[in-house]
């Protein structure tokens, strides 16, 4: 095999491995989107139902509550808060009393109703999903 053929073979192998890595990365993002698109807005409302706070603290509190297993980025939280503000689920007010100016979010009565409705709507689906995850995990990894 001459050098040109070897270069071509290595380049094709490189392209194939890069495509595989991109596929794995894309699949990982898809799994993460289940959390961000489905659960994150609901959990943001829940965190705000515990008390007023800012977007950074919401991410921090989610990280604390999940023992660091799920720490959403503030880049994902702020668009959700903005959307919730438009829907009047939360109210954001600027807090200028501290050294750092920040927007503090409070859940509205409409937001509390939305939280309770979503919790009720998703409860059975979440239980089913947990059972499916347990079964699939046991089958794939032969452990409980």
C-alpha cells in the first residue's frame, strides 16, 4: 500500500469516527432535552413556589436538590423565565438594593395553578417512565 492509499484510508477512518462521535453527542443532547424541554419549566415553577429568587439561584437550587446530578445552565433557565413572564406565570422585578442588580422572580397565582395542573397531568406519566427506566436499566446492566 502506498502513502496516498494509506492517507486516504486514514482520512476515511477519521471521517467515520468523527461521524460516530457526532451521533453520540447528538443522542446525548436529545436525552438532555427531555429534561430541559419537559421537566425544567415544571421544576422552575416548583422552585419558585418555594420562594422568590433569581435565575442563577434557581439553577443552583436544582443542583442542590438533585445532589448535583442535574445542574441546568442559566442559559436554559432565563429563556424559560422570560416565556413564563409573558404567560404571566411569574413576575420579575429588578432588585437594586444589593451591590449587584438582578431580576428576582415570584410565582403568580396563575403560575401556582399551572404548577398544580402540570403536576397532576404528569404524575402518572412520570411513574410509568420511572418503571420503564428501572426495567430497561436492569435488562441492560443486569443490576437493580
